[in-house]
């Protein structure tokens, strides 16, 4: 059996955003506290960066996703809040 290696392109553009953004949005929908979503995203992003940089590069480093993904989640949450507010104000 050979070593299982995930392509870095697929890892950074598909897997990391999915495993960090989806749980953060679930937390937002469960608690309805917008500030928890970016915090959860930041923590999960840092954990994945530390674990996988340690596994593949034998050194610990953080990627720029630690800044970008919480900002993306904040924008998504505010968009959802705006849609909810717009729909609720119509009724």
C-alpha cells in the first residue's frame, strides 16, 4: 500500500473551507449568535493548519486561511441575517 496524499490544491480550496465553514454555520444556526461563527472558523482553521503542517512539513505554521475564512464566514452570516431581516420585515 502506498502513502495516501491529498493534493494541496484540493486540500486548500475544497476540503479546508468545507470542514471549517460548515460547522461554523451550524453553530450560528443553533445559537443564533453571529460572533460564534467566525470564532469557530478561526479555531478549526488553526487546528487543521497546525495538525497538517506538522504532519506533512514537520514544522508548524499557519496559512492565510486563518484570516480569510473567518472574514468569509462573517460575510455569509451577515448576508443570512440580512435576508432573514428582509423577509421578516415583509410580513
